[in-house]
C-alpha cells in the first residue's frame, strides 16, 4: 500500500468525492485504476463467493414451495429495512437460483452467479455471448427489488424489454415482487403503473424520455416541500409524474448504451412551423449542387467536415445575390450551404438512413435498426430531406434535453452487463466509476479466429467474399455475412443471387422478418446476410448435425470503429461451447482505413508484398489496427468533451437560480 504514489491517492480522492480530475492528471488517474485492479482481484473474489452460493443448492432443493415463499418474504423484509449482511446476500442468491430452477427449469451456473454478485456490487460484467446474461440479472434484480425502491433493467429495444419481463416474470412473482415493462406508445397511466413495479424492464430511450417529461411536468417544483405546497394550492403537484426516482439501474449491453450512445442527446421537442426556414433548406441544397470539390470546398473524411474555399465563398455570394433577404448575410448562407454539402457528402441512403413512406428514417449505425422517432439536430435532418427531394419538415423547438451519459450518472446505483467491455474498462471507470469484471465462460469457447484477409480494392474484396461463401456453403455449414449498412447488405445479396446462392437478408428494410430469419440462420447450408441487427442480442442456434460440420461461420465484410462491435458479430458463432469460426475479409478502400489512415493506405498500395490471397501481410493488419485506434481515440475525446460540459453545467448553472 505504501508503494502507491501520493498522486494516485489524490486521484482516488477526487473520484470518491465525485469531482472532475484536474487537467493534466489523466495519466495519474490511469495508474490509479491499474493499482486498484492489482489490489482487488475482483474476479477471483466473485467466483469464490459464487461457490458459496452453489454450496447451498442442496439445502434449498429440499425445501417445499411454501417454505421457499416464506423465506423469500423474510428476505424481502430484511432487505427493505436495510439490515442485510453479506451472508444474507449469499443466501438470497441461492434462493433465487432454486426458484429459477423450479419456475423456468434453469439453474444458474456458477459463472452466472459470479456475474450476478458483481452486478450487485456495482460492476460492469463481461460475459461471453450466449452465456445467459438475462438469467444472470434476475439475482441482483430480485435483491434490489426487495429494497422497495425500484430497479430498472435497461435493455436494447422494446422487443427485448417485453420478452425478458415475461420470460423472467415467474421468478420475480414467486419472490413476492411485481414486474412490468415499458414500451413505446404506452399511455401515462400505464407507464406510472409500470414504474411503480419493483422491477421494470425498459429501454434507455424510453426511461430517459420519461425522466425529461417528468421534469417538464414538475416545472418549478424542486423538492418535496414545494411539491406538497403545489398539491395543496392547485391540486396538481406530482400528479402528472410517472417515475418514482432513479434508484438502481442494471444496463444490458452496457458498452453500447453507456459508451457508444453516451454522447447522443435525448431531446423532447415540439412543432415550430416556419415556411421561410423550410424554403431556405431547399434553396441551400440547390446552391450546394452548383459547387464542385476541391475547387469550391474541401472534404475532411476523418472529422466528417466540409470547408468552403475562398473561390467557393465568392461563387456562393454571386449565386445567392438574386435571392435577397437573409441570403445577403455571408455567415448565414455559408452555414446553410455547408450543411447541405455535409448531407450530400456524408449521409447516404441505405447507410445512415432510409426513405420510408416519404420520410427520412435514421438507421442506427451500431445496431442496424431503424429509428423512426429520431431526427438529426441543427437542421441536418431537413438538409437530408431536401437532398432527397421529399417534404421538408420544419425544425422543432427543444423543450428539454439530456445526454445518456449524464442521465445514467444520476442513478443512485448503477451496474451493467455486456459481451464486450474489456476494451473500454478505463472509460467505464473514468466516467461512471464502474469497474469491469470479466467472467469466464461456463464451457470453454472453441471459436476459431481465422487471420484477416486484406485486399487492395473493394471489387476484389466482394469477389473473394462470394468465392469464400460458395466454398464453405458446399460443406453444408451455415454462414452469417456481417455488413455495416443496408446498402452493403443489398449489394452482397445481389451478388449471391447472381451466383444462384439462396440466402436471407436481415436489415432495417426486412425488420418484420427478423425472428423468422434468425430462427433459420443456424440451419444446415443456410446463408444469412445481415447488418448489425444480427449482432447484439441475437441468439443463432445450430440445426441438427451442424455442429459435426464445424458450426456457424461468420464473415465480417468491414471493420468497425470499435473492436468491441467486431467482437459482437464474431460472438454469434461458437456460443455455449458449440464449434464455430469467424474471419474478416476487408479492403484498403473500406471507410475505416480511408477515413482514419489514408496515408498508410497509399503506402500499403505501393509497398505491401503479394501472395496467393492478395495483400496479406503484417502491414495490412497494422493498418486496420492503427485506424481503429485512431477512431476510438477520437470517439473517446468526444465523450470526454460531453463529460466536461456536464461538469461545467453542474458547477456554474447552479448559480443561475430558478428559471423564469
């Protein structure tokens, strides 16, 4: 202990007090995290405690259902009063484990128990895909529900929230707890009843939106006394509030929700008709169409920015002269046209969005799913609508907004679980004060990772992918082809159709067939082309005899900015001890190397050695490693920027007083 530098203890004191680390001491904080990891070998501790839970199996197995219910009620009273001990937690977990066996026919494995104990202690648990995170969460959720303050289990989408609530419901009900779920379209009364339940399954978008709506409903009410006074004076008070506070959240797919979507602001907005503004977006798109790159503007692929050149500004001034009005302002017209150019250069149909029923529907880059109720802000959505030549809707007025990063840090207790957290352990600790615990698999993972194949061009890449699909398809093994966009999935589909290879396509266009396609994806000789929809939360079960052939083979057609997302796709193969394999077939013309390592791409084109598989050297692997590192570093800088803004708001707007 004495060997730990004083600066490290200083950093620990800052985090304990909930303060921001002073600028320039981030490296010291990283050392503090490293020391903490050495001093507390968490995984071994939780595995040993899990063995104590499993050792009680025989005791609870001999108890009748009536006695088991009585003991659950006794535990509920103990935890509600806050008088529980560590031994009570061990016994409570053993009880829930037995209840699960009797109600669902599933008894938690020792590694699942260890994961549950880590969640109970406020950690982010990494459990390999297919290891049963949904069942794991029932143990800490039950113990948390007994406190009487409510537990939110935050899932990835409405389907999972409803499925998990119904699936795990018998366990909670046997233990004397109420369980409910939140889904899009529920009326306020049903939402209020769902949040009053002991355990509520919900999505991050729905729970954050309900929080903002509650804050708008409360208005100037800031505390209990003012709420009671408002109740007496006008009979309203907290009558329109649906939530009862942010007590305890267990976040499924924690790395996606707490990191990938961390900087995404959730906004409550309202209509704001403005015909002049709508016309301005349409005119800006027409003007942008008359500019040429690089003569009139430059494109920065890495930062996704467009900068007008001097000649571009001059031409724009001449083109806008006849429009009059606000187009006479240089700054205003340049902003409108730059936005239109950004929409043209970086937002493409079939990748970032789809057009459905005359409306632009955003496609989530991380999940591949459509988000019909979400819009890009600051006029970008309207610029895309103008580019597509569909009805341009006016921008909406913002009533309230909050980032998911800020929202989840407001919970009194926070924990999470995911299949990919190890790469982001520093960020989990720095931003949320959550340590990461990697839990081993119940059965050894026998997934075979084949070396990446790096090709010089996209054309060669797609040809190689089709050849590989045909070769493996002839063996009878099922294949999952992972793509990054709807357009790419449709392109692969067209190539397979040309080769007369039967296949299914899973993307945002075929959302209604998701369950049917997923159920068949593990069948003998089946080919499935999918976006990231086939990543998180998708369980592909092998058909009869497929394991003997080698199991599911996954082909990634592009690398993602974060290696965690690549691992999610690979995790569809070799689940729960089954055989399987995975490989990435990529090219130097993919978006990732072009955007984050363009100079290296040029060098590699000239100097990389050739073999039978094309460009397949250490330089190719190093190129993608460098590109991913740069992409993750840029994303981390953006998230830290949001964190600094949150600290600034807390520190300075506290002096602003009551809004009027």
